């Protein structure tokens, strides 16, 4: 039985160059233009990418009625032979990094570049992330109150298919709690 969420959205692994281009363009709009987390001048093509994309698998959240990519997240595999092999390791202190590296790298991945289009972050308290202003009210204008969970469903699918048993992430506490 199709639920309301699946009627309006679908989560797809980004398996084509065209879908990746849409993801990178959405990341540019959110990270470079709206949020100013990244410098737009460093991305003159209008696509936000970094060196970790070469070691990543991406998920696209697609709004079915328009076929527009309205969200994305990626799962970064360790880049063995590079330092650091995961971007989170550059953010951690020595003790925390050593603790993380106790887990087998061949079964680990990092969740990164969570993005939702501004058009789906319209309610009060959702300037950065949807779904973080719990408890949810009965706002009927909202098609689906669980966009983040849809993206995490996509990450779970990528992780299972890639035999990932351990994930790590560095993100805002409200999003990390989800």
C-alpha cells in the first residue's frame, strides 16, 4: 500500500551523471547562496563539489509532481591512503579520532552534505532543517513532515547495499538527534 510520503516523494540513488548534476546544483544553491557555508567563488560552475565526492554515493529526494531534486545526502566511503581518510577525522581531536578508527574502515562510512531545498523549509523553525521543530502540528499545507527520514532511508539503502555497518557524522545537534 502506497503511503502519503511515497505518493509525493521518492528517494533515488544518484546513479546517473544527470542526477548528480542536479544534486551538485542543489548543494550550490543551499551551501553557497542561501547558507553561505561555502564560498560561491570557489564553485564558478554553479555546482558545489569537493574531493570527497569521488569516494561518495549520493541519494536524491525527488518531488514526484515536478521531478525536481529537492533534497540530497551522501555517504562517504573511507579514501584509504589519503589523510584523513574520512572528512570527520579532520574535525576530531586525537583521542576521538583514535576511538573512531577502532572500527573497521572497510565497513564504515560518513554521512555528509545533507541538503533540503528552501521551498521545503518554509515553516517556523525550519530555516536550516525540516523536521527539527518537534512536536509537529497538524499543518495540512505540509505534504510530508519527514523529509529527513526519507533521506535517511536512502542512506540506509546505500549502506546496506555497500555492506556498511558503522556510520559517523558531524552535524548540528538538532539534525543529529534525528
